[in-house]
């Protein structure tokens, strides 16, 4: 029989005290952090309860005491962000996010949710961290924006492995020239053959920066103004 004053261990390394007992499905507990919650007796005995003010998601995420549904897009986005940075899959995802971090304020879900609700967002948009600040590795309210898949694919190409030559350039052994090409909407467009990798890169650079301006015009009324500004000022460097 569960009684007022009983102490139970939680699933994230803390304890909780029973403060009231209405029935086995409505037991009020107070965690050592001060958070108060109504739980069921079975969950309490199994230790499956978790202090909402202590990290419980991917070792760092704090849910907080505000009510939400796990299907809420803000939560899904937050959870995916935490997973990519702190529980990445092996292979390409691990390599892509191994040096990334998340601002400590965003480890608390209510803080992220308030930011999310203030953003320009449509279904299918991606959380981006490095369009506004090129090369940025920190997820935070000052560095992140939401972008549609078309812009996300455009940016992803910038980080593809490219071998010994500048981005957008490959060597054609058949005619001993350098091939410049760009990917637009997942389709490869050849820009020409050149006698040096530098010449090929300059053509690629112009094409890539023009494509950024084209995307800015297409999406200017559907994304945050910071996205439009970043695309209009987008530059490609030979060592990207």
C-alpha cells in the first residue's frame, strides 16, 4: 500500500515523495527538484517515472513541467535535434554532427518550444544551424532558422566530400580537363570543361551563388527574412 511520505526512485536518478493519495491512479508526488506530478501507482513502483526538471532525453534533454504531447511538432523537432547531436547514428550522421553542440538554454524543452512557436514554419521545413552563420556548429536561438527542403538540399551540397579538387570540380581523365558541375533540384548540371581546377571553380562559384539568389526570390514570402538575407549574401569559397 502506497502511503503519504513514501519515497520512490525515479528513472533518471532522483527520488520523489508521495504528498497525497486519492487512489492508485491519482497519486501526487513531489520530486527532490521541487517538480510536482500526478502519477499512477504502477509506474511509481516500477520506477518508470522521471523528474521533469532533470535530464531524461538522450542524456541531456529536460522536459520541464509544462504539458505537451509527444506528437507536437515542436517536441518532435527538439527530440530529433537532441538525438542527432547527442545520440547520432553511426556513419554519415555521426560524422556530420560529431562536433556539434546545443546551447544550454535549449536543453530545456519549454525554452525551445517558445522559440519554435515564434518562427516561420511549415510542414516539412528543416531546422538549419549554419545558413545564417556559415560553418556554425551550435544550435541556438541566434543561429537557427527553418528552411524548406529545396534550400536544405542546396546547402547540403556544400559539405559533400569532394576529394582533391575544389568544390564543384572533378578531373576528366579522358580529355585531361577539369569538369565544373552543380546540383539543382537533385539534378546535375554540367557547366563546362576547363584547363585548371581554379578556372572550373570560378564558374561553379558564379552558378552556385546565382542559384542562392534564385532561391531567395522563390521563397522570400515563405521563410524568415534572415533566410532571404543569407541567400542573397551567400558566397562560395574555394576551400569550402
